């Protein structure tokens, strides 16, 4: 004999679990935000490595400046300033500005063997360039270990973070950006002004379209919450 459960009754059983998971996701996001909120500004020294097939960019020492909510600038050792287009998108704190998003739990996974919770941030603003941010979060430390950000106009890119000395502030020792090199266009937030060196002919885009590019910044030290003038970002 077969028994059927009315849809309404089934929802009564499932709803408490769904609500609990959503509450857990919001609580975890809150903890991440609280840690990142400890940093109002910083100046950091580091080394930037660029690995993109069509660009010749030498390893360079850089100074990185950040100021809430979305001011960000990189200055190379040769004095050239690099200002990311849509730079707020490459700062973790900017993902959580305000509460204009819905946090949706999306399961569990591991990063380098360590367990993480997966949470998707869905913007409530229909005009937002970001479609969805998928975050892989260390629940114990309240740290975002990886973020996959999908945008309307500039494709999808990934950020991978490794933490160490500044874990208690949510600041990474190493941050790696991964993106598709299709059309020689870096995603919004990674579109630095750069010396492209020797570019390959454009008729090769079919062979390079699926290739991955990588930009990695290794931070050697941070100077945190000492104040940074707005003129720095001009």
C-alpha cells in the first residue's frame, strides 16, 4: 500500500530545517563581517606575480593601500600606480557592505583538506553587476578561504586566500586571483592598467579563450588602522 504526504504537510516538516540553515548562514556571515570590520584602513608591502600567457609582466614589489568602504590602490616599485577598475570587488569587506543581499546556505566542502561551509550571497539590487558570490568559509575562524564571483558584464573570477600572521583581522598573507583570459579582458576588479608586453594575435583567441590567468599578491607586512589620506587614492 502506498501512502502520500500532502505538499503542505511536507513543507511543515521541512520548513524548520530550512529556516535553521538560513539562520546559521546569516550568523556565519555576521561573524565574518565583524572580523573584517576591525580593519578601517591599511598600508601593506608585498610582491605581485602575474601569470598570463599574453602578458610579459615581471615580478614586482608593491605597496597596497585600502580604506573603507571601497578605496583600494596598488603602487609598484617603479612608482606606477595601479588602480583596479571596480576595485571594491577585490576587497572581501566590500562584498558585505550594508545588508543588501540574501545569504543562502549551499552545503559543505573542503579547501586544502580543511572543512568549509559554502554560502551564496545573492544581491537584492537588480542593477548590481555582481550576480552571485559563492563563499567558502572556515566556520571556526570565520575566514573566507575562497570566493567565486560571477558578474553580469565581466565574467567570473576566483579569489583564493591563505592566512597566517593577520588571521585575527581577516587579512590574508597571500591572495590569488584566477580568471579566464578570453578576449584578453580581466574581470571587473582585476582590470589593472598594465604594460601588456608582446600580445598574441587576436585570431588566436579561440585557443586562449579557455585558458586561466593568475595574479598573486604575497603580503610581507601590514600597517593597520593608522589612517590614510584620501589623496593617496587619486
